[in-house]
C-alpha cells in the first residue's frame, strides 16, 4: 500500500483527482468540453477554419495547422485576476502555456489529412486549483476529436485525422515524496514540479521538470514518471469512454 501524504480527502500519492468531462458545454463550438481535475475546471473548445496561416502559404507548407489560446477567467482565482485586455498585455505565463497546448495537440493529429484548414483551440480556466495546463491539454484533445468528427460526418474529410489521443498530468515531489496530479497547495509546496504530456501509446510529447529551489535525482525522476504514466493511462481511458459515448473511435496508428 502506497503511504498517504495527508493529501486532501486522503488521496493516495499515485491517485488522480476526480476527473469529469462535460461534453458540448459550448454549443456554438464544433467541439467542446468542460474538464475537471478536482477543483480545477477548464472549458476547452475547438473550431476548424477553412484557411491556414499566411506563413504556411508563403513557405509552401502543405496541410493544415493547429493553434491554441489559453487564459484564466478573472474569477477563476482568488483574488480576481484582471483580464489581459484590461491590463493591455498578454501574460507571459499564458503565452508559454498556449504554446505548450498547441505543440501537444499538433503531435496528436495528421496535419496533411486535415487539409488546408486550421484548428483553433480555446482553453479558458473557469476555476484554478493547480494543473490548469495539464487539464487544458487533456480536455482539448477530446474537444479536437469532436470537432474533427464534425468534418468527417459532413464528408469534408474521409478519415478522422487524429492519430492518437493526448493527455497530460502534473507530478511532483512534495515533502520529499512523489505525488500525482498536484492541487494548488501541493504545487505551492512542491520541491519539484513536472508537467508530463504523452500520447495514448505512452510516448513522450513534452516533459517539463523543474526543481523549485531544489535539485532532484534519477530515482525521484523515475518515480515521478512512473506515477505520471499511470495517470496518463487512466486519463486516456476516460477520454476514450467519453468519445465512445459519442460514437467516435480514434484509430491508433502504429
Ligand atoms: N495561479 C493563480 N494565479 C495565477 C497563476 C497561477 O492563482 O496568475 C494558481 C492556480 O491555482 C494555478 C496554480 O497557481 O493552477 C499553479 O500555477 P502554474 O503556473 O504552475 O500552472 P498550472 O499548474 O495551473 O498549469
């Protein structure tokens, strides 16, 4: 039995928070999901536009593109966080996170199969309690699958362009022990913070690990990755069951 670390609600060190997906939360979007990792809630919406960025045309790059935006709604945190528009500049953290979301999702899709189109993914944090970027990636993967299915059902493309589902989870070292899916208080106290993005074959897409005024060794990295892999496997199972309910079956490419 893995020892408890006095986590909120006695959660085990290798346990995810309660994960839920509420599909079609934004009816005007081609695909949308409200994902919750415990108290962290993110609205993920995906839309597909029939154009590609100018740089692709200029450089003669074929296929489609995917871009992502991330923001925290003002009332997602206490104290309230001003909107970027009110502050007159986009938060550096948001830019870093939206690039991560974009890179992660581009690894999930065959952009050639998408054709000359751009998937635009919007991730808006409704409630922040740690792990908003990992929840955003996990929810956006489902929103993107729903949006692409739209194109298939309208016979605009013949095969669903998603190759593999993508999920993400945070792992860390808190009080010298590895823990999965950190909430805000754990994140605040973490000696090491690791954001892990993988596809359903458990191949790495991105690994962001940093010591917070601390160092970490090989064994600690190995235990964080082991917990992370367990978390990702569970998240992919949840994603698949949500998509199954909507008769969407992503074929895993080899
Ligand atoms: N946070 C906040 N305001 C901010 C940035 C972060 O309240 O401007 C909180 C929020 O709960 C967030 C947590 O700090 O989930 C951890 O933030 P981090 O930058 O590590 O990103 P995340 O873990 O959300 O991906």
